[in-house]
């Protein structure tokens, strides 16, 4: 009976998550059992390495903090690669994105909740953090979509170009999580698999030496993977132009949040504004007008865990928007 209850609870969680995100087990919370050592990505539901290899990707979990045989080897926040809290939840994964004097790579792969529509432009996002033990940091971390699962080989990096790849400079942050994001429109029908990693050979990988630690490569933690129908963003008025200007005009904190948030503006001063909150299905959950003086507080405790969008418009018709994560 206990086993059946766990299965039912897991199905309820997945149903709720998939209504917002095409990535099954997007924050690696659902596991077959607690990881006890490295190379146990297969304990995370729906995630695997490419066929024929793909490295020995690792699953990290809070539950390993209490393992008596191999304590904290793959624990959270302390583990064999350093120290890092999760972006959300209790688990994250880790992979080798570069190794000095070698083409060694690791990847994580999953089958999406449904086949992608070639008429839709999808928004892709995941978060990464460099491990403390890494000697190198790189820029080229990306996502690759395919019709079938990938087959790992020594020349995988020379045969594949990631459709979404980080281009904001080398990711060397070991304290905070860094967002990797972009858009992907399938060229044909049938795309249903997502693989994350570095798809560049060493010579074309933008890299830098960041220290002299125990690991002679670039090892990154990964958390919170999302593939969302970006048409939903256009439905609620969040187009590319809005996303381009929102970082300069609108700040939301804390984000992720669970009770109250603060909206801080650089241009909404002493005027009436309209605030709207949408879910990923485009449904309006909040619509109200407020008088703004630089910043304002907004209660969000009524929102369930998931991804939402905030849209703010002023009297001149300017629109600013951002994504909000509720824990």
C-alpha cells in the first residue's frame, strides 16, 4: 500500500509539472532511490545518458547527506565537486563539460512530454553553476533537440551543433546559478528528445583557467530544465522586444518566491500601472491597477508551485515582463 501511495503521489506531481513544462522531472526531484555514489543519473526518473556512453553523469541529492557508507559524495549542498545549494527542491545533476587535453564529455538526455510542433517557437531554459573543484570554466553549454536519442561516440561534439547555446561569456560563478536560455523552432515533425552538455570540440570551446583544484576540467551542476511553448508568451503579450527590455526596466525579487515579491522599476515613477500575472497556459490569474512610486510589493502566496509570467504596462503603452517561479 505504501508503494502504491508513492506511485500515485508521483503521478500527481508529474501531471501538475507537465501542465507547465514539457520536461519530465524538470528539477530531478523524482528518483527511484537515493544516490549513494557517482555515475547514478539513472536513479533520476526520465533522465539518461546517450546510447553507447555519454559519460558517467551524476545525480546529487540532500538524501545522500545521511548515507553512512559514502556520506556526502553526491550530497547537497556538500559533495565531491564542492558546495552548492539547489536552485529549487532537493536534487540537481552534474556533468563534465570540458576536460583538459581530452575530448571527454558527459551529457544528460530526456524524452519530452510530447512531440514538438514545427509551427511553434519553444522557449528553452536551464540553470548551471560551476563546481568549486573545477580548474576550468567554459561558455559553450547548450541544449540539443533530436528526433531520436543520441548515440554517443568520440566524434559526437564534431557532428552536432546545439540549437540553444549560452553566449553570455564564460560561466565561472560557483556561488550562484546562471541561466542558459534561448528559442528553438523544430524544422520538421518528430522532435521529442532533449540533450544538455557541451557540443563543441576542445579547440572551439571558449574556456579559461580559473584555479588549481582537484579536477582538471570544467564540471557544472544543472537544475531546473524547462521547455515551454513560447507562443504562450506571445498570447499574454510577452514578445521578444519585451524580453529584451525587461532586464533594464523591471526587477522582481525574491525570484523564486513563495509569499510576497517586490517589483522595482527604473521608469515607472509616479504614475498608474497595470499588473497582470499569467500561468503558462495564458490564463490571467491577477489583473489590477496600482499607483507606482519606484517599487511596490505584491502578494503571491495564493499561487501554486510552478512557472508564471508578470506583465506590467504604463500609461504610455510600454510593456515590461518577466518570468516568476513559485516554490
